[in-house]
C-alpha cells in the first residue's frame, strides 16, 4: 500500500472539537487538542459508513475526497490524501460548519419512504437466525398484530434464499412466497429481503459470472475468495456491468414476481476487497464499497450497514451488529455516540441496530432468563431515535418486557408528525435528525457530550446505558425552560439537574 501524495496540517484551537469521519468512531469523538488518534480508510477496519467530512465546534470544516488518513496529536490534525482537501469555515458553530459542508453532498432525487422511520421496522434475524420459513414469517408477523405493536417494514434476513448468489426463495422453506408477501401487505407490512455481494461456488450462476469477469480476481488472475462471517466465497465485482446487470435482474424479478418492496444490502465492506484486486474497471477497496452502496440506492426501500462517501442519500444506514451487553464499544453504550456521529457524517436516516442487539453469538440457543434491565434500556434508548428496528419477539412474552416494548413503540409512533418534518428538513439540507447537543446549543459546554442527544431541537434525550443506574444528572441547555417528560416537572435551562430514571423509564425533556 503506497503513501498518499499530499499532506496537510491543521491546528486545533483551544476548546475546539471536531466530529465526523467514520460512524463507528462516535465513541471516540470528538477530536480535540488532547486527542491522540489515527485512522486510515484504506486499512478497512470499520464495519460502518465512512465519509470524508469533519466539522468543528468553531465553525471550521474540511472535506476529503477518496481514501484518506487522519492523525490527531499534540493539538494538530494531519491529513494525508491523494486529492487536495477542501478546507472552509462557516460562522463559529458546529451547526453552521456542518450545514455548509453538507451543502456539497447534492441530492439523489429520491425521497426516503416515511414509514421506514415513522413506523417500526421488524427483522427476522435474531428471532429465527437462518432457520427462516414461510410459516415462521407469517406467525412472527401475526404476533406483532396480536400484541398491539404498530406495523411497519418487515425484513426477511439471511436464510430466505436458495443460497448466496441464488436470490430466489428457497423452495423447501417457502411454498407460496407470492401469497406470503401478499398477506404481509394486507397486514400492513412492507417487505424487504436481505442479500450480500458474495456468490457461492456451487451456486447456479457462479460459472457464468466467473467467465464474464463479474467476480473480483486476485493479482494472479484467479477468482478471489474472501472470508466473511458465513464462510469463504467469491465476491461480485461492482465495477463490472455484467455483475450489476445480473444482480439487478434478480432483484427486479423478486419485486415483479412476488411483490417484494426492497432490500437490505449487507456486507460490501471495504475489508472484503483489496486495492490490488483485478477488476473490470480500476478501483480501490473503498471504491467497491461505494459502488455497492450506489447500487443499493436504486431501490427506495433499502438499508445499508457499510458504505463509503455515500452521504446525502435516501438510504437508511444501520449501525453494525451490537452485542446484547452494556459494553461501551460493541454494546448498548455505543448507540448514542455512534448515532450522533452518523448524523454529523451526513447520514441522517440512521438506525441504531436491532433492539436488544443483533450479534448472532447472543441469540444462539436463546431461552431461559432474560436480563430485563438491559432489554428495557435497549428499547428505551431507541424510542426517540430516527428508526426503531425490532427483531427478537420479546412482545410474545406476557410480562413487563412486553409492556416496555408496547410503551416505547407507541411513544415513537406519537412523534410521527415531528419525525416527518425532520425527514423533510434532512432531505432539503442533510441536517441530522438525531443531533448532538452542541449542534443546537453551541458554546454552552456540550462539545464533548456523547451520552445525550436531541431529536430535532425539541426533545432532549438522555438514555440510561449503564447497568444499575437509576437516575441521570445532566446540564440543561440555557435559553429555554424544559419539562421532564416522565414526571411533568419543569426546570429552568442552564441548571444541572438530577432526575429519577428507574428501569422502564426513558429520561427525556421537552423544550417549552
């Protein structure tokens, strides 16, 4: 891997803080004069979206095209790139800097389907893993109706298809997929199907794809096989017109034949490609990732977990699978910081993974005792975020956990009008829907706040993400009064307050 052609150095001002870059680095944000960090997009070490935008609390921003390396040490930022960075200033706040930088994103001309955010999403993954069948899907959907949970989008995850690269319903699992989709539509669901860019060697079209240069090849010309979480397989070369046409034909057929509404585009991460791969057109690992996202953007109902430089599009972005744990890096503790950074990376339509976590390791052999405190905090945390995505059917239980799911699914539903207005704003200006406190209330001491957020400018949300915590202490922004929603108690802005937050209670305030 060669060196970058250009090096640019910027000094961080006293008290200045930068956000952006990689969504999954929200837990390490912001970058300040005391930071000591490096990130190289070519190292392919993040499983979430990356975008070359960094904005500061002092109104400065810089935009990086293509791959980049950023190093922060001793009060300086060192940028290494192949294309000169765009460095600018807009006012003296994070909001002004971000909106000025985001104005360069452009528009993709597609409106995000409102129900992807205003209604719950349901995914079969942790409920069924790969043991998914028509009977189980319909039973799962009916359980939503029976419980009183709101309808939304239903995602059929891994296991619905014949195989990787054979994107057709598995005959042994689905006897009448068209009838199933029709019934799901009658219930009120939209239907999305999971897929990845991998193609198993025993799949029907593998030989055709290989012969037509549609698969990534190693430097020696042989078809590359890349290890991923489900094995080792060849991977589509998204620079190949043959590969793109082949995949589009399969997906369009699923929509036309069965009435499917869209797709969940998983994988596509930079780490499954190499800069020295032989491809139909010259590109990099990041370039392949960007093309995977661009392909997904053809479909209105689409979800991505990994993408590069894809800011300003209509596609929903999901945080990488989280553990069902209190962990700060991989569990519930990462949700708020990474969602804040997602918005400041240019991805306003973001989902904080599946409620309760989406890591397969935590759901194999599921049964027995459930950590009520942790599961409750997961659903509380998601309630006032842009998306709520449910998976494991905790609503089937006849206990307090079911009550929590109903309570917070309904709270999210109550905010549909506000969410719709925020979606409209995000489509016009790329403004985050979930916002850092510093974004709306600059220079009040919130530049390092990563455990509380704002939904728009009205709701200040401070979820409990630490085990055993039953109250929250936080500084309220000055310039307005606030009402603590769980109790109705009023507070004056500018005060540090301590409020009760027992399990089952989401701490949030409403701006008066």
